[in-house]
C-alpha cells in the first residue's frame, strides 16, 4: 500500500463524507486519480463500507454489555448455527471468537435491561450448544474508536 492510499484511508476514517476534491488535496493528488484510488480500495475490499457513528444513548440505547459465551463442545453444527444466528441479531454489534475462558465475546447494545433479558431468554439461551453465558455491564465508555492507526 502506498503512502497516498494511507492518506486517503486516514482521511476517510476521520470523515467519510469528505468531498473527492478535498480528499485529493489531503492525499496530494488530482481528483480523478484520487477517485480511481478510492474505487480500487473499495474493489479490493480494503474499504468495506461507509457509515455514520450514532450516539447510542441519544437514540435510547442505554444498555451496553460485553457477553462471554462458551459452547458445550466445538461441534461444527453448533458453531455454524451460533455464528449464523449471532450475525442476524441487531443487538450484537461485535462478535469475536477468542482464546481463553470463553469461546466468543459479544458486544451488545440495546434499549434497557428488559430488552437484554429478552435477548438472553428469547435468543441466546435457546441456541444449541451454549454451556455458559457471562455478562459484564459497561458502566462507562472510556475509549471507543473505529479508525485504524495507519
């Protein structure tokens, strides 16, 4: 990856609504060359998507938790079902397969404790192969970033 690509990516991570001309100026290139570079980064899958970062509390999503999930055994059917179902749930913002005590770590954001309880009882506890679920409530956001340090 060239330095101009890194400058493009850093600028888009800071503000994905920046105009192509401003992006080109920041990257030190012409607007047409910049547009082609951005398209190439998109096609290569380096730029996966563009989005707006929404303040969860401002839209009534006040419950934030990290959930540690262990499976009974690593049966491929249980793993495949767990992954497919978790991907479909809007409350699950992140899901990581990890080493250590838990097999998966989920970042959950929803309206309140009742909504979280519905998520647990109506969804997570009903999945096959779940052996243990441990919840850590997020008390305060200290740092939450989306930009990679390029």
